C-alpha cells in the first residue's frame, strides 16, 4: 500500500497493513490480541483502547483481557472510561456499537463496538477513548472500527482452516 499516493497518513497506512496481516496471522491468540489492540489503537488514534470478554451468567460478567494506553498518566476521561467498562459493554451488546461524548471540556469521546468472532455467541467488546476530539472524528473512528471488527473472526477462521489442513495431511500420511 502506497501511503503517499493514497493521501493517508503513514500511521493509518501502517495500521491498515497490520490489520490485513492479522487476518492471515498464523500465531497463537495470546500473540494476536495485543497486536490487534495496537493496530486498532493506531487506526483511530485512540488514547485508551480496552478489550472486554463477556461471561454470560457468570460473575464477574466482564473481564478486561487487554488494554493499550497512549500515555500512562491518569485523566478524568480515562477514569470515567475504566470505571464504566461494564455498562459500556452491556450497552454495546444491546446496540452493536455506539459513540458518546464523555467530557466536553477535554473533547473526550467513548466509542465501543462488538467484535465479530467465529462463534457468534462469543462476546468480545472493544471500548476506545478519544481525547481532544470532535463528534465528526469520533463518528469516523467508529466507522474505522467497524471496518476492523471482522478481523478477529477472520483470524479465527483462518486458524481453524490451517488446523484442518494439518489434520487432513496427517490423516493422509497415515493412509
């Protein structure tokens, strides 16, 4: 992908390239998810990105399985995001995705989307905090996240296909 001719920023082009690679990623999930979080963080220029795994009928209902922060310093907007992860995840399950202004003084927006997985009953939510943003840029970030939301499903399906191919080759070798 040539970032100069497409008019995209270099960071955006790198994030798109990484997402394309992750769709075919042959590695383990413990390697995939941190790379995916890093790529979507770059894709939307997020200040904080959090990955949540749902456990229907269990306590706790949601588990944070990953987080990427642009800076480690505390902020009112970041505290509001992390303190409300469960309501954010529940709203995302109901609505599929949303964007909401979190703090008008800092221009902070919370964006959240349910990720697509190979098993539709699995619940994984991506919550993002944008600071010093506008409503238009927050909506654009939601569109970008929507385009990346199928990456985990494609990774899982590709991994399953590789395993099936290996199993068939082993079986054929035995015959």
